[in-house]
């Protein structure tokens, strides 16, 4: 093998190794995600809403993606308690690990696993007081879709 052939081979090898797996689609976490369980009775604060619009538990996650980086926000309703915050992390295949802080003093590490238009949410570690759901599957909301309990601020 000549020196020129070796150089061409080396350049090709480096190029192929530097390019992500060809034909493999990057996971798309972008969107608004939701999971909810609705109440069976109405607390006084919800007296003007239909029962089917009153969440007992709800988790809303909004995710933006730039390459392998995710940034987003979460909102939780848990037995009339509300928590919200933001996060950023890096994707590893179809998974991302996020660190969350609760406004109630606790925190959690959550594994997000993308499966089409479903996002598995699993708490890996939880400390102190928080209301993060332990193990749920969120669905991606369609463009313009809002959960029934979302405030009508149009």
C-alpha cells in the first residue's frame, strides 16, 4: 500500500468514525408532553370547572432541543399543590437524565425515555419533600392541543 493510499484510507476511517451512525434518526424530544389523572370530586377552588377538567395529578413538560442538548420546563399539579421549574441536559440515544428541584424543598433525578409519541418518566432518586410522579408515561400533545385544565389565557 502506498503512502497516498494509506493517507486516503486514514482520512476515510476518521471521517466515518466522526459521523453519527448513518441512517440512524436522532431522537426528537421536542414538544409539549402531558400525563394526568382526573379528580373524582371537586375541591372548592375548582367549583366553576367540570369534574373532567379537574386534575388530581398532572404533569406537563415542554421540551426544546438543539442537537443533543435539551432544555425545558415542567409543571406539576398534585392534590391542589402546584410545582414548576426548568431543566437542561444532554441526550444519550433515546434517553435523557434530568435533575429537578421542587419548590417544596426536595429534588429528584428523572430518566426520560422516548418511545415514539410517548415519553416514559421514571424517578431514579428522590430526596426530601416533592410531588414528582414516580413512574408514568406522558403523551406528546398535538399542535394547538391543550390539557382540559389549562387556563384559557387567549
